[in-house]
C-alpha cells in the first residue's frame, strides 16, 4: 500500500498539504458542478389559498390584477393550478379571446391539478372553460419577463449562496487543520511540535 505521507500527531491524523489541496479541489469541483445545475425555476400556486376557482367578492380581474400583479414571472417558472374536478384550465392565444372568454384554445387540462411551465417570454392567457365562470373572473393573464432576467435571478441565487460556500470552505479547512504551520495541531503548542 503506497504511503500517503500522513502523520499521527496527538491522536489526530495530519495529512500532507498536497493531499489536502487535492481533496479541497475535488470538493470545490463537485460543488461547482452542483451549482451549475441550479435553475431559477419557481413554482407558483395559482390563486394562493383560493386556488383556481371563481374569485372572492366578485372581482373579475382578481387573478391578473391582485394575485399575479406582485409576482415577477420568469422563463422556466411553473404555474400550479389546483381546482375542482368539475373545472378545467384553457390556455388562449390572445388578449381578445381572453377578454371575451372565447374558447379558441392552445391547450386544455381537466385533471384537477395541472402544472404548466412558462417556456418563453411574453403574455400567457388562461381561463376556465365554463363561460359563466370565466366571465365571473376565473381567468388569469401572466406576463413573463425576458430570459435575461433569469440570468439576473441565477446571479442573485449564487450571491445568496456565497456565505454558505464560505462557511463550507472554512469547515473543510478546520477539519483538515489547515494552518500556516504545516503540522500544527490545535491542542498542541507549536513549540512542542517542533
């Protein structure tokens, strides 16, 4: 078995700097690989606690002007529709069909729980296929920002992870007893180790 060059000091194994550096580089590589797969995808439960149903208090623009107004939708985000088995979700092509509750559809879902990924920037229109419920406000207009905004969010996520990453590196450093003095053990004074 090849020698690693590790030394036993005060009951603790101290590894050579080369081996510690290689281990840290391996961990950093793994972490970088994991971070590169992060996407700025968010799940949005349509209507929040209300779900997908006729909105409260007869507000016919509640979904678009109250619920969705405060959300910054990005490419890749997912709308989660939860609704009664008697209801459905229709995706419409344009504002005119949306305003008139005209069911000239791009897509239709009936399952009671539907996830729709916002795949491109632009405006999406969703209504209930029941014309009366649509006219009572069971309809949603979502404006999705251009993909450049996704990069900004990705940058914000990585910035937010920086303190965590720093703590991880410090923890690894502490575990392997990195110090300016190569063989310094935290419980043994330097004078005794030399």
